[in-house]
């Protein structure tokens, strides 16, 4: 009863000073409990539905940066709800754009994952080519702007994409370029990942 009362007190249903009160104990004991609340079943699904609603609303706001992030997250929510076609629809809207962004690259990467799980190799290759095109454009932009850390990150992603394609030489070339920037530029964690990818 103390554990039950403590849980309910955390949720604001029972004041902490009344946990030992006979009336409160009786009320708690007689209260019907939903299986999802008692066992945690359905909690994830409920939160996923709420997240889907929030991201759908945020995607409608047409903010230059955050709407694309929200739409990518919306696609992931649909994917986790096993609504693959809806997921791909939202991700395509972010990924297949004229001007590459960090969001377009992320959306295309998630599309690759979905097509890989579906075994749709033709679409997987098409999306990977598009992601590589976006990454190379972002590398050029980072070079022009003098953003060496971003360039290193995108070179790392290019290396991984080439490796996934089976192009080991192209992968190695991109990873070596990223590694050459050094841990001071790309950061210790990314530098470690680059080094591991080269092994």
C-alpha cells in the first residue's frame, strides 16, 4: 500500500501527508486500475501518438529551419508506427529538395534505412546517390564558408555512404580527408569515429 500510495502521490492524486490515512488506503484499494497504467503497456504508443501530433503541427508552421526538422521527426514517428508509406512521404518532402541541408541529408539517411528493411534495393541505391550528392554540396559549401568542423563531419558521412555502397577506395579517400583535419577541428568523439571507420 505504501508503494501504491507513493506512486499515486507522485502523480498528484493523493497528498503525501495522507498516505497512511485509513480512508485513503481504502480509496486506493478500491480504485479501478487500467492495465496500461498498472503495467506500462501502451505508454510508448500513447507518447508516440502525441509526438506525431506535435511534429505534424510544427511542420505546418513553414519555418525555414525547424519545419524541416519537425517533418523529419514526423516521418520517424510514422515509421515507428509501421506506417512506412506515410513516413517515406514526409521524408521525401525534406530529402528531395534543390538546396541540400543537414535536414535533407538526415531525411535521406532515414529513407535508406526504411528501404533497406523493406529489401527495396533499387530505391535504396537511388536515395543513397541523392544523399551523396547532398553531402558533396554541403562539403563544398562548408569549404567556401571556412567551416572546417562541418566539412569534416560531412566527409565522414560521405565515407560511410561510399562504404555502404561497397566503394572502399572512395570511402577511404573521404575518411582520410576527414582525419587529416585532426581532433582539434572535428572534435575528439568524431575523430575517434573516423579512425574506427578507417580500420
